[in-house]
């Protein structure tokens, strides 16, 4: 037991307390079930199993094969995918494998601009994607703050990228998968969707899936999908070999078998009707949260949300920078992250915005009416940030409110 390491035990207990007594509004975070936690803490971590079920480079893998095959089979059922690779260790390695499988260094990739909601692995200049490939960005419309698909088409026809990438880390509107596919067909580009943020909402039948249209789809498994920290790649059969080869031996060595087993557990949970209810509630809560923020005078980017997250222009609305807001909320126990807003005049380390999301609070059983209370606490924490007495009181209120909602796996 971890109790035999008292130093680490105390650290873990403190983190449990933080999670239980705080409000988790980071859009990419969630709480896994006890079953997922349990699978991660098993002897499956002891095994080496380079290769794939039935063709490994080490002996003794017949049982690991069964666990990995179960994860694959459940993921296929959950997403209706032709081929699934569950071995990617996390989102960026998964995306690296996709680039490796589909492109040659230097090839052009059309992706959503990073300062508007794209991900590091969609072309950041210091990331492998920006270093190895020629990234052509597309943007949101300045007025509506929504991606303008006519503009995407115009850029695609002009630049003729080899790959069109659709996906985001900070965008609150649905993507038009069919239109992306149509544009790609016009120029013979491959299509790659990164659904890391919304995979759970797709599995829970609340958002349209790109899988019927796109060649390759990657996702992390720990955000709305509520599985262990990791990733997977789904693709059409014709890309299966290239994807598998790119994951191993292209990018990775031995898979994390305990994590892959936990993925199987999470996919099993997501196949249950209760996950459909959960996903619907995540979106209802996000809409309620956005409305409550607007009622308090905060500008929500694009005027609302279709998914689990939103960007709020705290600088434009209240002259508080994203960094200040993140800090003021952290000290009362509300976790959020500072974030650029589209066409942000400020810098990434102290941008104009914050990003809020509801997957974690929804897992704790919160509903729309609770979102109003969350916003009232959040707003008070920002408005009273320079009043130490009030800050203490708000921190107590956050704690008293949070502990009413259990966190799976924490007593
Ligand atoms: N770091 C994740 C997020 O917060 O959106 C993306 O990988």
C-alpha cells in the first residue's frame, strides 16, 4: 500500500482533498470511476508487449492480448470505427503517429489556428507539427467568432494541403464534418479529426461524429470520455496498417497495458445508457453556465456553446486579465485556465480570456441550477479578489458547496 511511503501518501491525500473541496472547471479534466482507477492500479503494468494482439515481440502476452482486444472491440462498437489502435500514450503522440502515417515532412497541413482554439500538435512552431510540417492556418470569423467554412474552402483550394485537420482544444461550436470532407475531396486531401475534447459527447450521442466521413480520427481518452489518461486512433481500414506501424514502432515502444485495460473499462461504461444521460447533462450544464456568466456581464465568445466548454473574455468584460482571473479563482478553490480568445490583443501567458468546462462538475452530479451557484461563487471571487477577508469567506463557501457532491474514488 502507498501508506508504506508516508511522504507520498500525504501528497496524494492532499490532492484528494483539493479535488473534493474544489470546483473543477478545467474543460479538459474529469473524474474517472472507481473501476477505471482500479484497472490502472493492477499488475498489468508489469508486462512488456511491443506489437499488437496475436503478434508480439515478447512471450507471455496471451492475457494482455485479451485485454487490448476488449478495449479495441468496445471502442469500435462505441464509435462505429473500422479500425482502432488503443496504444497511443497520450494525445500528442497519437497525433504524431497520424502525421507520420499520412504525410512526409514538409507536407502542407490545413489546421485551426492555435491562438483561436487549435491544439499544440496542430502546428505550434515549437511542436513537432510546426517543426516538421508546413502548417496553413484557418481562422474563426472576426465578427461571429465561428469558423467560416467558406474561408476554409477558399484557403484549401488556394493552398492545396495534403491533409485537412479539424479539431480544437478551445472552441465552443460544432464542426461541420461533412463540409470539411467535401472540401478535402475537391483537392484530394486526407482528412484528420482530433476529437479529444468532444469524444465523450460523440460517444454519448450528443454531437455528430466525424467517423463516417473522416479518414483518421484521434482522441484522448481522459476528457469528456472519462477514461484513463491516454489516447487512441480510429481510422478507415485502408489506413489501418500505416497507423499501426506509425504508433509502433514509429513513435512508441511498449504499450501501457494497465492503461489500455482501464480504457476498456471506460469504453464499457460509455456504452451504457447512463453515459448518454451524462453527456446530455454536460451540454445542458455548459449552456446554463454560459447563460449565467452572460447574466453577470461576462462576454462569452461566439455568444454561447454547443459543447462542454466556453471561452470568456474577462479582460474585455471586466478588465481582469486571464492570468489574474486564474490566480484569483485558484486561491478560492476554483480551477480554470487562462486562454487566448480569438484575435486576442494580449499575449498567451496573460491573455484576455479564461476557458470553462462542465465535464467534471457533471460527473459529480451537478445540474443546471448548480451552475448558477458556481457562477455566483466565481464572479464573487473575481470581484472581491483584492479583499482578503472576502477571499477567505468565498473559499469557505466554495468548500462547503463542493463537498456536497461526491468525487468517484475519493471517500
Ligand atoms: N491540454 C489539453 C487541454 O487542456 O485542452 C489539450 O491537450
